[in-house]
């Protein structure tokens, strides 16, 4: 883009450069797909953890926490469903599927804990979610290093 | 003394009325995805908004015409229909997004789905417009909007990296997700430079019977009110960047965004976020519904005025009634409020030229602006930003909507 401007190319040049820039940011190689899926897994595990933690601290009402966890559970299962159709290596598919399943189960467990108002049981689930987020992160780092 | 009071009230209500669903959503998403890197479009958008709001007030004070009235007068009805139709479609989506935001705020507190709240929110807004005077929309709702100052408190308490915040004032290239970065730039510009604000502001100036003695007041309100408002949008971005970016959370719904202030302010942070979202959206719903009613009535030559009895301005009332009757249905059907917000803000940016270019012509015509026509700096800043927003919108929106980035 900078070169185009220096050479005095008009708006059409800028538009072409921007299209190229945007397209390059949206390539869909298996590695990119895996990276996106790992980021998504990490994000949902952390989001679920945040809701559980804030509920345990008494910062958010039961009504919000329940609704949010139901919604996160649905979205996590939707993400899990996308994995089968992706062009990912089998071991990556298995890792992601297990990760999304585990996150969805944690969201369900938190929901049931909120229903019963058993705050003491929350800590174990939060530990599992934190471990899930770390695992997704470390696989993503390894993917980047390869 | 009366003018000093009007000035203070004008500035305070501009601050309180600045944040709405588009600013909250786009700033939060920008902070979560790119930390402090996208502060610059908020600053750029706010500068343009200052110019445009000042011009709207100046046009109204000098010509005694609203932006819509002057557009029809200068370009004729055949031309006026184009911006009226285009903007009405985009504004409908923005209104749906605002209804979705207010409904979601109620879901946060009650746990009852936002889909059930959409129709009551639209009905409540309609009731306020039907029964309330113009001052209710112009002053009282924005005064409650001062609750949004909680974002500044939250941003400071979260202790962000201030040097990184300062770096965000300068445009830099994204290191990842380029399409998403530019999509968010478009979103932020669309959320900040909302055309309905200008139509609403100029109609307010005409309803308030402004004359040339109000030009300085107008300037102060535009500069101070919008600057502090922009600061609020930056505070939302900074809070989101401090909480979500290091945690690696990608924001895909308001139920995630709602946690933004709980780390800094505990349960107060949660409830004040919900209150900010609700009041910000309610204020925007009222302003948008009135802005479209003003625009349509002024363009078609109908009698209009929010301070008139509804039976004296039936077609004006019919426009906002119809709009509010249609607004909730996208949300009732279950479309994600955040998705509607992102789309509507991007489309707002894409249609900015339709709304602003005729306006720039008016502001350079002595018939309408008298001896107070635009200077070259104002024209250059506004035209540059519009062209940039338009190019980015054309390039980035299709890619983003097709699932890229």
C-alpha cells in the first residue's frame, strides 16, 4: 500500500492493495483452520471460566450466569460440530473434539452447580477449564513453532 | 446565564448520550482482538463527528432549516428520495441493533431471553415518544446516560499499560487477522459517525429556535460534548483490552462483554454495565426514531415537531410508530444482537457518503450557511474520512461476511 501511494497510483490501486491485504488475511490453509479452532477453544474455555469465577465471587447474579453458560454450551457444541467438516489432520481433530466436549461438559456442570447453589464445588470445574485453556494454548504454540 | 445553562446542559447531555450499542460493541471487540491498537479510528471518527455536528448546528442556526429540510430545498425532492430511502434501510438495522442491546441488558439482569424483551423495549420507547416532550429525549434520557462514566472509572482501575494506550492513537498495521482489523475500523467509524445524530441535532436546534447568537454555544457543545463522548468509547476499548486481550477471549456476544467491569468493580461493575447498555440503547432508540420521523416529515413537507400534540402532527407520529413497530422483529426472530450491531455499523459506514456529501455541499453554499460557510480544513477532514470509510467498507465487509479473517 505504501509503495502504491508513493508511485502515485490512484484509488483503484489502493482498493486492489486492500483487497489483496484482506484476502491474504483470510487464507484457509489447514494450519490456519487449526489455529482458529484452537483460539476458539481457548476463548470459550476462558469465557466459561470467567463466568464461573465471577459467579463464585458473587459478582454476577444466578440468572445471568445460567443464561450465559447455556449460551456458551450451545456455541461450544456448534464449534465442535464444525471440526468434522474441516480439512484438519486427524490427531488435531481428535484433540479439538475432546477439548470442545470437555468445555461443554464443564459449562453443564457449572449450570447444575448454580442450580444447587453449591459454590464449594465450583473450584474443581474452574481448574479443569483453566487446564483446557492452557492445553489449547500450548498446542497452538507448538503449531506456530513447526 | 440562560445560555450558560444551555451550554452546560448541552455538553453534559452530549456526553451522556454518546455511547450506544454500536460504540460499546465495536470498541469492546476492538479491545479484545487488538488490545489498544484501534484507538485511532475512535479518535478519527470523533474528530469528524465534531465537525459534522458543528456544521449541523450552524446550518440550523443560520438557515433555520434542518439538514433534511435544507437538502430537499437545495437538491429537490427527486434527489432527496435517494438518501431518504438508503438511510432509512440502514437506520432500521441500527434501530434493531439498539433494541437488541436494550433487550440484552434486561436479559443480563433478569435471565429472561432478550427475544422476549425486544417488543416491550420498543413499546416503552414508543410510549416515551408519544407522551414525552422533546426535552425528555434531548436532556433527561442522556442525563441518565451519565452512568456510562463508569467505563472511565473501570478503565483507570484496571490499570492498563498507558504507553500502549498512547501508541494506539497512531494508526499501525495489524500483525494478525487483517480483514477483521479493517472490518473493526469500518465498524468503529460507522458507530462513531452516525448520520442520524446530525439529523437529530439540527432538528433539535430548529425546535430550540436557535439563531446566529447560538453559534458559539453550538461550537462548544460539538467540541466538548463529542470529545468527552469519544473518551468514553476509548474507555470501553481500554477496559476490554485490559480484561479480554491478555486472556485470549474473542468476543462473540454481549454475555461475554458484560464481564468487562466485574474484575475492577465487582457486582457494581456488572449492574452498571447493564444499566449503561440499557440507557445508552434507549437514548439511541428515541433519537433514531425521531431522526427518521424528522427526516421524512421535513423532506416530504409534512408538519412535524416532538413538542406538538400527536394529533396535530399525525404523519410525523406515524413514521416513528411504524419504525418502532418494525424494529424488534429481527431480534424476536433470534438473530444475535451483536451480529445485527456489527452489520448495521458496517453498513452505516458504507452509506456515509450518501448522507454526508450533500451536507458538505450545503455547508459551502452561502444561501444556507450565510457568511458562515465551511473552511477548507473541515471539508478536507470530513471528505477524507468518508472516502476512507467507503473504500474500507467496499473491500472489507464482503470478505468478513463471507467468513474470512
